[in-house]
């Protein structure tokens, strides 16, 4: 079923409205409409509007109030809630729905998340779940949601285990595997790197996963050498390892680490007077890195960014609306969360709130135009969506390219 055909089915409010308007126009053409006819036509339209019962959609929002990502999910869901309320106030707008968002703070641990989730499904009838945003909380909840046949979308979890072996669990973010593949191909094809240094924190599951997948992909590319340095503590001294890479003429440094470690590595690169370009992943907070290293040349991948909004009308409109409401630019998680909730609402409007119908519709979704980009699914829980590559140079951040793997 196509999501573009949502509100004009026989029996729907939009169907009755279109038919009534059609006949009213026809009466005008035939010989003029009397006041009495106009009055009764108005009453008939009003009857259709008042007698149609709004479809209630119950969505659970699982967010960590203490995290920036959790706050972004909450804000994005409030935006969608507000938009739907405004749509329903317009008689000639979309068919009536009542969106009931049950927002649940799940804390910061796996244990607190599971407790909150069980409390939610025990107290409320839920059609679908949006969240959590982080993989470490989303993965255990996904296992339970799938066993209950409860559709769930995590906006930003990128770990492969989130959806692996599950029918009712989806993500909107690209996976770590797709990201690592895009970065390796970009390093080889776009940057023409022949000798890549990889520096990553082996004790961090995210950094270790991305680095391992990147290395595996690079090894498949003929003529590319690797120089790998693993560490376990953020107190690691990077001087010797990076100096060795410089001396061995590494022409690109890959650092899929978090801000604290990346900034320390960049400081050493500056001290070495080494002009090597740096490649990062979606663990980076690019504004922090740009401010700290204004002369840096770097590239990184991400799910979305303000630079994407500048090039696309729908994305730009979302960014402007979000900034106006919250007096701050939207985060990447906000864009993904907004799309996740809009997608679920559209699906339930189209097929109803039966779990199997929702699951089947999302899994086979041919196209959804979101603020974070165009999204498709291929029968499972992982979307086909763009990997955006950004460039930091001359104190600016710009969208460099985007990669989509079918």
C-alpha cells in the first residue's frame, strides 16, 4: 500500500467531503443554488465532520531525560503532536486522528529502561514505540518488544544487533556496517588514500566495531596499506604512535572515536606539524572539533546535518520550525525522531493499528520522504538511506557528498 494514498478511500472523511463538494459544484452549474439548498448542503457537510469518530493512535515515546539525544526525541515528538493538532483544526485538512503520545523517561541504564518499558505496556494500550535513541538501551527493549509483536522504531541506534533476527523492530539510522563501508570507499575513491592510519579505542564497543568494519573493507581494496594503533584508555599518550605514522608517510588518519579522544589526537597532530587529513564517523560532534581546530582539514559521516537542510526545502522547513519553537537548531537525533514518528503515524492511518499490518507496511515501504532524507525498507528493519559525508575546512562545515547502498 502506498503512503501517498492515505485519505481518500471510500468511506473516509475525505472521500465524503470530495463527493459532497463535487455535487455542490454540479448544482451550481445546473441552475444556481438556492439559500435552502446551500443551507442543507452545509448541514450535510457538518454532519459528516461531526459524526466521524477520530482514529486514536497511541504511541509510546521512550526517552532518557538526562541525555541530549533523549531531549531531542522529546522535542521532535512534541513538534509532530503540535502539527497534527493544527491539521485537525482545519475541516478541509487530513482525516481526523487523535495522536496520544505516552512519554516515558527510561533513565540512563539498561535496567531502568526495561523497568520503564514494562510499566508502560502494562498501564497503556500501545500501537507502536519510538525510541530509545541509544543502542545500549534500545537493544534489550527491542528483544522484548519483538516477543510481544509490538512495532518499535529506534531513531538513532546503529548497532546491527538492534534488528537482527527481529520482525517488529526497525531503525531509521544507517548501520555501523553501512557507515564503515561508505567511509572506506570514500577514503579510497574520493580521497585517493593509499596508506591509511587507523587509531581507535579498543575498549569502546562503538569505536572498535566501526574500526574493525572499516579495516575489513579497506583490506578488500587493492593497493591500500594500513597502519593500525589500538588503545584502551583515554589517558593514552598518542605522541609516539602518531609520530610513527607521520614518519611512515600515512596520507589519511581514520579516528572513529569520541570528542575527548579526537581532540587530544588532533592536538598531537598540530604539535607534530603534520598536515594529514582526518576522517571520522558519526561519533564526532563536528562543531566542537571545528572550533578547536579551525585550520583542520577533516571529513566525517553522519545521519543528517544543518548543511543538508540548506539544500532541501522539507529539511530546511523543519529546521526553521524547530529553531523557532526551541530557540536552538535541531540535532541529528531530532531530525531522525521527527521522521520516525511521522512515518509511524502515516502507516497507522493507512493500515490501522494491528501489529502485523504495521510491521508489514513498514518493512515493505517503497518510499518515505523525510526531513533527514528519502527512506526505503527492503523487507527487514534496516532502511536504505543516505550516508552523508561532510567536510571541515577553512573554519566551515559543508556537505561534501552522499552515498546510498541498495
